[in-house]
């Protein structure tokens, strides 16, 4: 299976000036990726967090795409380390012989990567 998830974290800011959808450093550093890094962001293997609004507060969200998933489990009760101020909860994902836990996650979509195979 192929799965897309959103994962959330609190926005990392140095002061209280936060605005959803806007980078805290946008005013001081306003260079495009090619000028800043010497290549396009799509060519870099980086985790990209986007600032979004949740209950009136800005939080950061990224998209995680996982392939070759055997099973996904969403517990009825939140994990001890789940943050009630953020969307999502800890989700268990089994890939091959192992399992991983993704904190503060929401399932966006799960699909069979090879629907014609039995």
C-alpha cells in the first residue's frame, strides 16, 4: 500500500510574532532557493514544513508519503506523548518486518499501489 500522512509540530519561533502561512524569516531573508542554495528546492532532499492555522494558532505541517506498507493502525486512545494542542495522534505503520510510530499524524490517503495484483 501507499499512504500519505500529514504530520504536525509546534511552530519554532524566536518571538511571539507568528502568522499562519508566512515564514518568520521572510522579511529578513527573501531569496529564491536557486539564489540561496545554488539549486532548486525540488532538487534538494529536505523536509519541508509549511505553516498552517489550527484553532487560530499557526502550527507546522509536512506531508509524509510511505510506500510498501503492510498495515496502518490508529489507536482509539491517544498515546502518552500526543500533544492535545496539535492535530493528529500517533499512528503505527508496519513496513516489511518492522514497525514505526509517527507522532502527531493524520491519514490523508491510503491506496493499493498495485490494485490489479492479487
